C-alpha cells in the first residue's frame, strides 16, 4: 500500500485539471468535488448533468461548463449530520503516477479550504494515511525526476 499524507495533489485528466489539492479525510465515506451551477439539461433529447468545476478564485478555474451523461444521484449526510441531495459522477483521477476511477459527489465546497475531498471508499486497500505528512505524491514525482536526471547524466 502507498503512504499518503493529510493532503495531496491530483490530476483530473477528463477535465484538463492538474495539481488540484485534495484533503485526505478518513472520517468521510465518499469523495467530493467542488462544483457550482450544477443542473440537469437536455441535449439531443437526453438528460445530462451540466456543471462548472472549482471556484472562480481558483487558479485552475476556466468558467466552462462540463457535461456528464453517466451520473447518478443520492442523499449524502454531511459531517454535521445534514442530509443533502447530490449528483455523482465517475471520472479518472491520477495520483502517485497511477490512474484510478473515482466516484465524486458534486457539491459546493466554496467554504472549504480544499476543492476535493478523498474519503475512505477511495482510500481503502490502496493507501495508508500518515497525518504528519502532506503532498507526498508531488515530492515523489520531483525526487523521481531528480533520480532519472542524475542517472542520465543531467543535472537538475
């Protein structure tokens, strides 16, 4: 299993997003992704989910709508016990040079520090969480690059 810290960065290639910071939360069951303007729309007679990712203040924000034809909805209970209806999508997320299919509930996390929350459902049987660490995948990528550069005779 891979050791992960209390927060890390991941990429969402389907949405063209890189280095998005995520909170690792063993107290949360599922994963959530910050979205706004979430609504069902009809395109060519088929109902699809339309949403904008991230917050306008986020450096990766692009103010464009994203669409998902494969989605579901469910009731999610927040950490303070409030039930909320949310849509969920499955998408690829890349971390530690690996790609995983992750189910994210789409919700407004504007008041939260991190736009992504990774919960137990994703972490189980993949990661061991060490809360004294953070941004391990990014450090490993830098270390890996330095090792490759040195072994090929380049200096970094």
